[in-house]
């Protein structure tokens, strides 16, 4: 069937929004071996031999229209470049993150940079609070953070660790009212657990593994080592101005 031509001067239809995908779907995609889903998005770190080499890589990826439009978070250091991807249109991972991840990895290979997943992690502080105790304004003010949802406070520039205002009823027995969450790649968590045990720690609870393991030090201070396993989505820390 013939399709009628669009009237002269008519604007083309806007592109379809990206389709949200789960962490599992991201990892199942081809060409994303350099990347790992952690809190707040898909992360990669590309090692460089110098600050100049790392800066050239950043210049090269930001010169690609698809990457620039996606506006990934990029952290340039002497040791290399950390990149985080998330789709703000859907406030989650999407098919577009897969496409951009492939582009960034291809440029890294062209520049001789190699991915190192062993250094990837996201740290979060969890504070237990009953619903009657409105502590969010205090922590928002003292940290200079913003509140993207009912349970989290985040650095508006996405640098420092986030704060999770944990419902009191979710605090397990024999646990303190504050603990640290450390999100690591799913294929690195066992090495991190083994290192913690060798350093004098113990596994306090593994009933939620492989989503998270609760470890404790000699003074019973808790740390939850978490992965993306069992999670249906990741989320965006905060809305950025258009």
C-alpha cells in the first residue's frame, strides 16, 4: 500500500523513547562484557597509562553524538576513566544504555584501554528510622544532598555515597541501626567476601544471597555486600534539569 507523503514543512515524528530493561537483560546483551550493573546504573572502568591518555579517551567518546546525547557520568583520573550509564527518560536501564555501552567499549579498545571490573563498587549508608521519626530533612541538610524518592538521599553531583533511610521493620535481629551497603559486580562478590573473612570478618547472614550477604567485623558492625542478582531494575539517583 502506498504511504502518503508528509505535508511540506511537516516535522518528523519524535523518536520512540528507549525501552526499559532489567539488569539481567542488560547483562545478557552482546558487547557489554566491560560493564556491570550496580546501584544506579551500568558501570565500567577503563584503565589508562596516564592522565593524558585517559583524557584523550574521554574526548573521543564525548565526540560521538549518541554518547553525548546520553550524557553519561564520566570520572577522569590518572588511573583511568569510570563511566556510568542510565536512561533518564525511563529512570532506569534501557536498550539505549546497551547501545552506548558498546560504543564506549569500542572506543576504549581503539585507544588501547582495558576494562577492570574488579574496582567497580557503589557504597551506600543505611540508617534505620521508624516512620514517626522524620530524619530526612536533617540528613538532607547536613550532607547537602537531594531526595529523589521516599527512601534515599543522594549527592546531586552523584559523587558521594547515597543514604538509604531503611524502614525500622527491615532491620534484622542483632543488627545496629546503621550499616554500610557495598554493591559490587556479581562476579566479584565472592572474592570480596573471601577477603573480608580473611581480614577477621564473619558472615552474619547469607539467607538473602545472592542478592546480598551480611558480614560483620569483630565488633559486630554490619556490612551488606550486594549484587544486582534478584533485582528487577536499577534506579536513577535524581532528576536532572532539562
